[in-house]
């Protein structure tokens, strides 16, 4: 099966970002991709909550979601929208960081809100408080895409292996990890964490990523790690997209999931214990 990952360098302007994403989907379709994935916050990378309040929309009104659903239907493809920043009706005004699996008819097959918020101080000059602007989700999701069962996660979730084991026990064969990863932690941890999640679960791990320095009209600009990656259930790196924006394709054989789990059936070896 041919899949395509979009590695984006989006700004804080959803209107300007959308045509780039749609053009890359066209390129992926022309290359024969049947499953296309975009990174976290496909519509807008911004550190300014006031700016986000101006440019983001509720799910039912979001132009990026509507256009990407139409593109999936036009090309009869499965599309994972890594996530969109969306307004909610929460009293505290926080946004949702929501991933969507879109079916070939353009319907929303499943959605997932990022559970684990990136509240960290990496250095004196780089800190994040994602929970100040985004509310955490509270449900894990495995979706049936016909060709495979897909466990949905987002970025910082990758540091919580129990979630991934639970997704595998719930039937996931592919786990998606769209991201907008910090360059510092990316250089140190990105590939290692994702390979570990693939090995532990016997799943394909597919992680489309934001990359580069992101243009910001308001607030502090930020940079992301890139290196969109596809990892086999045996932990082999099938594809690493480097740091340039664009579209990359890979072939995956879903029979590799059963083969890896047969060789090391650790998912059947859980034992109760006390501590």
C-alpha cells in the first residue's frame, strides 16, 4: 500500500496555508497514494492565543476541514488530518487540538482530541504551556479504515507508552503520530521514541510533521523539527523526510504487523504485578 506524508511549514494564517496543503494532496494522489497524512496543527501554527481566537473556527465552520473533506471525496482517498486547532464552547475559551480520519466519501470516520498537553520548560529560552490554550482530550481512539485499524495519537502523546499499548490491544495495526515537535527534543528523542512505540506494539508508526521556522504575524514565532517518519512493526525506519517541506511517499505491507507480532508476541505476555 502506498501512503503519503505531507511535511508542512505552516504560518499563523489558515487561509494562506490551505492552498499549499491542497496542492500537496494533489501531488500525492498523482503519485498513487491511497492514504495521505498531514501533520499536527495543519491549519495554523501560532503562539498567540488572541490571534488564534481571531483566525480559528468551530468545527462546523472550519474552512480547512471542509476543504480537506472535499479533497478526500474528490480523489476517493483516506485522509488523516493530523490535527486542526479549533474553537470550542468551553467556558474557559480553550481550543481543541483535534485529529480527523476522513473516509473516501469525505465523511468524518473518527476524531481524536490530543490527551497529553505539552507543558514543559526545555531551556530558559524555550518553554511551552499547551494546556493554557488547549483543553486535553479524554478518550483514546482506534478507527477501522477498512485496509487497517488505526490508532490515533498526536505529538507529545508519544511519551506515554501505555496509551500505545492500549491502542494495540484494542486492535490497532497502524498508529499515527502527527506532530509539531520541538527541534531540541526532536534531535534527542524523536526517532528513538517512535521506534520504541513501533517495537513495543508491533504496529506501523506513521508520523507526519511540521518543519522549519514558522512565520508569525503576531506573537513569538516557533520552529519545528521536521523528519516526518514511517517505521515498520520491527522498528525499522522505512522513510525519514529530512527537514524540507513537501510530500513524501512510502510503501507499507500490512502483513508485516502479523509477522512482527508472531516473532515477538509481547502483546500476549502482559502480567499483573504489584509495586
